[in-house]
């Protein structure tokens, strides 16, 4: 499962809010002393609007996720975006290839169907995931059967 990176925690957001509101307050005092008091509401509205947009983005990115699961008969890629919309792709693991390039990123390809995966990952993490997926699919295609009669 992969999720978007969320580096801003509650304390960080509180610090950004205090700094933003403090900056708007200081600017408001300067404009009020200069006699430009009509600027005050706009300073407050833009800072509060930016903080609300940051909160919404943080909330939406918290809901987004991507899960890749290998079942005995299928390879599933499930995605949920920040708005809660679900997307699901089912691939045959025997015929699925793993492709990675710098321009298009990581994708699972079956015939002409291309399913991008690892959208939240850095290029290095995508390459690691590509190696892992290749190893897992290779192990799926080449199963090892233990036959006790041949073990002797």
C-alpha cells in the first residue's frame, strides 16, 4: 500500500497558522497606521483562505491510497483518490510485465493495457518497487513444486 507523503503534522500546521496570521496582523497594523484600513479584511481573508486550502489538501491526501495485491488468479491494483473515488484494475499475473522509465514512471502492462502504479513514490522508490514486482511475478510464473519422491 502506498499513500502520499504528508510531512505537515498538527504542530507544523499550527506554527504555519501562527506565522501567517502574525504576518497578516503586522501588515494590518502597518496599513492601519498609514490610513489604509480597508486593506485589513483582505489580509485576513487571504491568510485564512490559504490555511483552509492547506487543511483541505492535507485531508484529501490522507484518504488517497494505492494497493497492489497478488491473488492466486489475478493481480489487483486498487486506488482511492482524495475525494473517495475508487478505481480498480484486474490483470492476469502470468501475462503482466513491469515497465519503468523516467518519463512515464512505473506501470503494469498487459497486452495493450497500461496501468500506472506508484504515483506517490519517488523515482528511486518506483525502481525498488519495480524490482520487487518483477521478482514476485517471476516467482508466480515459475512455481517450485516439492515432490517427496524426487527428494531422495
